[in-house]
C-alpha cells in the first residue's frame, strides 16, 4: 500500500533504515543527507551529501599526509582501523574479510561513544 510514495521499497527495506535510539554516532542511519532525502528535501540533501563527501576527502588526505610524513621520518604511523572490525583471512575462502572484533554492544549498553570519530 502506497508503495509509489516509498520508492517502491518493500516493507522490510523501509524498516532497515528506520532510526533507532542509542546507536553509535557513526551509524549510517544517522546520515543527515539521507534523512533530508527521506523527508523530500532534495536540494538540501544533495548539498549535505556534497559536504559529507568533502569532509571524507579531507580526512583521507590528512591520513595519507600523516602516513607520508611518518614514512619519511621513519616513525611508526597507525593507518586507519575500523573500531569494531579487523581484517583477517577467511579460513575457508582465504580472502581478506572484515570480522567483528567486539566492543560495539558494550559501548551501546554503556552509551559510551567516545571512541567514535565525527564523520557526519
């Protein structure tokens, strides 16, 4: 019912993006551009998406510059690492995969998101 007003998404697809309280500030359901789009504010959503993408580019360039400086100086540099996952070789496929390493549910229970970067 009213599928044409919901981009013809199934009910399941619509609920997957429903906001949930208590999630990490990095949860994709908190993307401001996405919320604007879902509310039909297309121009604002596009401008916000551009802002977020530029913020990501700046962050990546900063990490790359830090890595280059560390390489020149011979000092150790920690590359970007996801908070809740680590890259490991899958024992079956032998391919690298991101595997949950723990911590998210504990942070959610405590509502302590101090480790999360400001990505939005």
